[in-house]
């Protein structure tokens, strides 16, 4: 095996071999107009195929080392490393290196090479496949291959390609977690582009300037090694919501798995948010990964060795919608409300080893942490903020028999009328009912609200900024314009307690039947109401019976507003 490039020799020699200056353009049968077009295409492709992106304006000048630090993800675990990508601004050629020292020299001494972040992962332990590098003496570009026959052919037949040995090693193609690295050849200047991004590959080919040459080699998927967010969840939702690992997002459920594990799923009960942009950040605010929540509002979050606390955000866009439990209850129909750009719901969690939720409660805690302005966010800060909101909200449910033990714990998934009617009598089901009660309370308090659940979440977050539910934020301003309030502070406790104390009232029709799953006995009902079960009972309803399922409630006394320091 050849000596890794840059591992020996003096620094000047390394500089000379790292990036050979491009010869005069007249030496190539390519017009100046085409050179300009090639450079433009390279600029457009910038960052598309790397695991992190860099602001081109920032990379073009200033402290490029700081740009690199801001762009790179956390270091992967033992056995893996990064391969970095540079684009040659003058002609659109690309340069890849798995050597940190070489990367830093290019950053410091070669401003014509724009840093584009981490391209893919290298493998530093066996079994692995070495990748060989050639420097094109004609255009200043580089050619990489893991094929020994191709390597030998180039050595024997291309004197214009200087062999530079093994630069890094990659995963075996047989690894089930391996992904392909595609190779494209530039038809204008002979440069090569290597990318794991199918959209980047397809765009480049679509320009007519790049020719696809198949798979050059395979690398380990970054989602297996680095913190990641993946759309959807294929695990056991029940275990994630109740006690197992996993995570969910309320108004967009998410999931967090144990380090290196498969992740786990979950949800919340302001209503799941589907097709939202879900982002994972570390304690300094650095983006670790993002994905779009699936049709049930689910994502999978993986820490893969990174240490919390973590911030999880669900961001609105033109396609995102959330399931409004308040409107769905009022209309007895499934109501999905737009979750547009500018909307956000957040949660700070200590780790990603179990189910998590971003809810009205966690959003209030996250806003409390943001107002402090302290970075990095510490575990003590997260614990204190989440506990503060838990105490306040449990006060709202005094006398109901329901208490939230952990506001970040994933509740039962609510994304339909059926799921609303099948909340189990456990911690996950009770938490879902607590969150559900906030949405229902807002819808009943102010029927003119187009999105009562979202308004409740946003107004409560502002209201709690002073540690007391009084309809005003820490500056003394009202949390909602006249006529847009989601609640009356003096009545909120009574309203949500009434919702939580609801009994499921079922009036059967035709041949409809009601089957109690938990062997619960019906409780006394209002005259002529039908069959009633206490909250927490899991029941199944036939289609005929389901059409008559409604909620009834009895009021509970409202405690005085309380301040929590």
C-alpha cells in the first residue's frame, strides 16, 4: 500500500503536491467562454454533495479556518474520519483529501480553492478499501479510484496523471450501511466530481457538461456515525412512547434513538406536524442534521456518540400541516391546519436515548432558555427550565388526578380522530390528554381562532416568560391582540382541568358496539348519554359506534395563579 499522501516530507513539499497551479488556459483546447461557464457550474454545485455547507461569500475571504470550523460536523467516532472537498474557483475542478493537515494548508495558502465542507466519511480501520489519487498535470484537477486495474492502467498509459498513492480508505461495498459515491467526468476540461448526492449528480449531468461514470466506490452512510435526522420511523411506537428508547415531536413527532442504534419513534398532542422541517442542534446551536417529518409527523433522531443537551425544532413550510385536536374535537372531523414558514415549536432534551416530544410545554421551556442568551446550553439549564414548566402545568391540573412527570417524554401519538379516542391509561396516554386538553380548551374558549392549538402554544410560551400565567409577557405586554386570545388566564386552570377530567361518552347506533380493551367498567353517565368510560380507558369502536363518540366533562375548581422562580 502506498504511503498516505502528505504523511512524509517537509511542509513546502506538501504544499507543492497538494494543489498544483493551473497552467495558462491557452494550453488547453477550451475557449475562455467555456472556462467561465465551467467555473459558474462549479459555483452552482457548491456544497450540494457535501455533508455540510459553507456560505460561499464567507469561504471566499476572511478567516477560512473559522469558516471550516463553523461548517464541519462533530468528529465521528473511532474508526472513521472525514474526507473534505474543495472546488477550484477558476475552472471548476475538485479536490478531495482525508488528511486534516493537507486540508489546513489548502485553506491557508490556496485561495483559488473554495472549501465546501465534509464530502463523505473515510474508514480508518479494517476491513476497508484504499482509494488512490492522481494529479492531472494539465488542468490542476484530481482523479480518484478504488479499482486497482484502473489505477494500473492510468499509471501505464497516462503520463499526464501523476500517481500520488493512497489518500484515504473507504467502506467495503458489501457493508449494509454503505452508500455509493458517484463519479462524473467534465467533458470540457477533464476534471472529476465525486458525490454521494443523487440530486447533485443529476443536476450536473443535466447541464450537458458532466458525464456520469457510475459508482467510483462506497462509503459508510453518515447517518450511522454522525448525529442525524431521518424522515419517518420504523420502530415500535408503543415502546417509544411508554418506556423505551425513542423520540417524538408534538405538532411534529420525532424520535431519538440510543447511540448508534436504530432510533425510536414518537409523537405529541398539540397534534402531529407532518411534512415539517425538523432540525437537530447541539448545545452550542450548531446544526447536526435535518429531515422532513413523514405523514404521521415522525422522524428518527440519532445521537451516534454525540453528547447533549440537544435542541430539536419543527419548522413550518409551504407543505407542513399540524393536526389540530381542538378543531377536530369541535367538528368531529380530522382537521389539519397549515403550519407555514415562520412557525416553530422546540424542545431541549438531555439526550436522544428515549422517546422525546416537542410540545407546548417544551416550547415554553425552550423560549425560557433562549431568553437567557447563554451558550453553550448546559444540562442544568435544560433540567431547570423543563422542571419549571412541569410544575406550572401540573398546577393547572390540580384535583384532576393527572400529573406530568417529564415534559420531554413522548406522549401517545395523535394524528387522527381514532388515535384521539384510544389514549391508554398510562403516562404516555395521560400526557397526550394533557396536551390535547390545551388545544380543546383554546378551541372552545375562542371558536373564531383558525388555529387554536398553535395559538395556545405561542401565547403560553410568551405568558410564562414571567413565571406566572396572567396573559402578559415579561415586558408587561399582552400575549395576544384583542379578540385573538386562546384563553382567559383566570379560567385556564378550570378549562383544562375540565377537559382532562372528561369521560369518553359513546352513543351507539345501528349495530355498533363498544369494546373495552382494559376491562374498565362504564361509569355513571348523564341521562340518555350512552356508555361512559373514565379517561385513560382504551376502547375500540366499530364504524357505526365511532360516529357517536363525543366528550363530556365536569368542572373542577381553579387554583390561583402561581409564580415559579
